[in-house]
């Protein structure tokens, strides 16, 4: 069973990388060339940046799923281990809007708070 869980984790990782790379190349770039994107918070640039980080959040979630599968492959997961994986996924997810929208999308703050709470409880 462990081998198949490691395989599933590896597939999740590959899928996350492929989703981000091919999504940027074939979907997002082409979408952002459109001249009729809505101007959220006064600019189409904010719209494109928000769509970009939202797209890549899927990949971050898949990486977290992979980490959870690796834990399961190594035996019963501990609540501490699960909290740490989800906490780090929240922190990584928070980095996306912080960097991509330069902090203008407030999701980074919420995700950092969630991540901090989970990492705290994962360490206790």
C-alpha cells in the first residue's frame, strides 16, 4: 500500500507543476491579452494578478495533498503532522497574493493567520 501512496503523492506533485507551468503558458497569458478584463479595485492589472495567484493556489493544495499522502504512506499520521502540512500550505498560499498582488489582496493576511495558528497547534 505504501508504494501506491508514494506514487499518488508523486503524481500530485507532477500534476501541480504541470498545472502551474502549462496554465501560465496556455491559459493565463492568453486570457490576460484580452482588452475586456474587468478593472477590479481600479485596474485590470489587479484583476490579472488576482487570477494568477488564484490559479496557482490549486497547485499549492495539490502539493499539500502529496505531503499528506507521504505521511500516510509512512504509517498513521499524527495530528501534529497534519496540522503542520496544512499550516505550511496556508503560509505558502498566503505568499502568493502577498507577492503577486504586492499585498493589495488581503487574502495573504488571513492565510498567514490561519497558517500561524495551525503551525502553533502542530508544535504543541
